[in-house]
């Protein structure tokens, strides 16, 4: 049996998702594709939920067109995607006909390898996706979402792999999304998998704890034949072990990848310069952090939580949230923290901390989870929490999608003539609101990607023509001296001015809104809640739905609004019984904590 190690590079998907919020544009991928295609990778990962979402939401690119362009530019290399089983690219379960239609179109447009996972590791949620991939004649890769808990034993993972093999999978991947694997745990797991099932083993491990390369080496020694890496300029930290480093480490050994190290280094230099273009999306939470071994929070989840807390001036409470996450996870039966369960657990933990009371507010997704609507939990659910959340509502024990009726015909009817192809219908199916908006803007010819801020110069400041040199201040605070440089306006977008401020050489972007806009009370300025009947939220977010109208008589605790934060929905209840006196929001509005959204007259 050959010992050669095969490499999947994540540079076009997970690498930039992990480090720059999935913002790399197709225009920065295509120029380097001829060289990527020469390397000899086993596959290139190019597609998944966040890449599809970012294309439509921020970049205003058709993700299907990106896939077609990449396929044409990479004719000699397999293209791979990450598929969330019955969730596909979204956060809910889709009907079986949608799953089959999506997989068929993804295959036609260029995907060769489908890495299929379920956030609960419930293999029932993988079956239809696996069947669809095999029907399309493509490679179906079953996935073990690696996590640690009292119920996630080596034998449990082996049993899952054997079930996926029986379903027709061509390979099995160990997906370590949070960087929880340790070298010797990896060796033990891979050795057990090799002994009890016959599929090739792939190792996908994020370097959040700084252990990924060591884990891959031990996996290789135990019999794994495939590893996921990232070009060095988008590697390490919450991304993956560097491609060049792993190729160099194995070169000349019996595990030699056979890849051209010099060519990969050229590609690395190209992406080094590309990364600078997206500096505004860099996060301080993407480096090595061994706390993940304790709190189990994946890197992408860390940055999302940080942004959410920062929006409401509560970033100082992030360690409380990290401490709360394992408790929520235990209450929910130890789900792995991967999309969408990472968002479900993380958002609930934020609510628990900010409310000062555990489960005072329970998100709709947690309620659905506790009903069994996401699948079967590996551990035991906290029954007191379940009763509090769903009362006497039925708990299902069947495959959730068994309860769904076919959806494709309805979706085609809903999106109507905006859809010019079946792919457009599927874009709308994955992300109804932003998908419809994208198709409307495309029809109107108004698609416009988000603005990219100027690239800082070597001093960390953005030079602006005509603005001259930065203004320098030296400030003493409590005996400490700081040098502060302020450069001129970088860009002006949405009526806001972007400045660059550097303290002791560390740059930060500062955004100012025009003063008169605030004085005039424009935009979404609302008064702060103070009366007993004032309805407010504890989290910044968007209004998904308004469930009442002025004049309605409501009961205490009756849902009045549905809000969305961190892609999770929450019902906002009435604080008292009475009549709806005034409604200050509409669907789609952005809201902040403490603002009066509805007034109830008791």
C-alpha cells in the first residue's frame, strides 16, 4: 500500500473564511489558478455555506458563476465543497427534493468532492446527501465532527464511520473545526478507524491551539493518507497548518507528498499580497489560543462572539461567555460546536450572560433543538430546560426531514421570474432574504460589492492623496506616554468618514457619522426604555417579524417581535398585559439594546 500523502488545500474556502471573514473575491482567485492547477493537489476546497453566503450578501457575486469560473480555470484539479448534510448551506433542514436538486446542480457546475457533515453527528441527516452525490457520480466523503465530552468516545466515532461506510461513502474525514485534537488522541482515533473500517482517512484540523501540524504527523503515522492544509500566507491560528511547512516536513520521507515546494512558495507570495487588500476584515481572535482546549470555542465563533459583544459595549464580558458555553453545551447534550450548533450554543450563552439570569430568554433555535428538530443529541438533554423552553410541545424522534413536504415547486413559485435558472431558485432557497435581494439587484443592474478600505502603508496608516502627513500627538495618561497618529479621510461611504488612528504604531480604523445627523435625530435613533410597558431587546440585531399591530390587546409574555442576532432568532415577549399603544419598528430594521421598540399600555 503506497505511503504517499495527498493534500487538500483550503486557500479558496476555509483559509480565508477563518482569517478574513470569507471576503476573498473571485477576481483575486482566478489569476493564480493556473499555478494552483499545476501543484498536483488531491483537491482544492472552494465552496461551502459561508462562501456562498458572503458572495451573495457582501461581494455581490453569483456563487454558481464563481464555481463555473474556478472549474474552467482548474481543469486538472478536483474541486471540493463542505455540505451541511440536510442543512445544505443554511441553518435549517431542507426537504429531500431540495437536497437532491442542490447536490445535482453543484455537481454539474463543478464540484467533484462533497465533504458531508451533520452538526449533531446524526448519520440519519447524511443519508439523502450521500445518495444524491453517488447518483451524480461524485465522491461522497462522510465526516466525523470531532469534539470532546463524556459521550464522544473513540468507539462512538468508529461506529459512526462504519455507518457512513455502509451508506456508500468513499472516504471519511475527521473534521476538527475547533482545534480540539491533540497529537496522541489523533493517533489513537486514526488507528482505531483504520482497524475497523476500510475507507481512506482525511484529517482536517484547525490550528487554533497550535497543534494541527503535530496532529497531522501523528495521523499520518497511524495510517491517514490525506491532510488539509492552507497556503502559508493564510495559514496557522484559526486556519490550518501551512501547506509549505507540511510538504517540507514530509519531503524525502516515505510519506513524501510529491508536491513542488518552490511552486507553492510562489503561490504563497501571491496570496501574501492579496491578504493586504482585505485588512479591514482581520480579527484579533484568529491567532493561536490554547483556551480552545478548555472552552471548545472554534476561532470563527470566537470572532463572531467578540463582534456581537463589542456592538453593545460588553466585550469585557467575553470571558464570562466563554465560561458559559460549556454549561449550555452540557444542558443540550454535548453537541459539537460547528455550524449551526456553534451559533445556537454561543448565542444562548451570550443571552445568559447579558441577562444576568440563565435562560431568561431562550432563542427559537434552542427551542427547535430541544424538540429534536435538528436531530438526535449524543448526550442527555437537561429535561428541566426542555420543559421551560417548549412546555408540553411534542419531542420528535424521527429524522427531522421526514416531517418536511417537498419544497422545490413552492420555492420556484415564490421567487418567480427573478430566477433565471434552477441555480437561482436554489440561491433563494439557501438564503431567502439576501437571496431575493441579490436577484432583485441583479435584475435592476445595481449589484455593488461592499467597499474595501485603502491598504495601510508600512507605518500602518492609510495615505490619502492631498491629505499630507499624519498629525501626531503625544499623550500622558496616568504616567504612561502614548504616541497617537491620525491620518486623513480614507474613504467616505454611507455618509460616514473613515479615519485611521494609530497608537504606538498599532492602526485602528475609526468611523465618524456626520454630527448633524445625530443632532437632528435621524436614522434609527429611538428613546431608551424606561416605562414598565416599554419593549426592548438585550441584543443588537434585526427585526425579522412584527407579530402585533397598534390597538391589539396582548397578554403578559405573549410574543410581540421576532429578532435575529448572530443568525439566531428570538421572540421578544410583552412585559405586561395591555394594549399595543405604539410600534416603532418594522421588518428589516436594525435595533440596539435598550431602545423602545413597542409601547404597551397596561
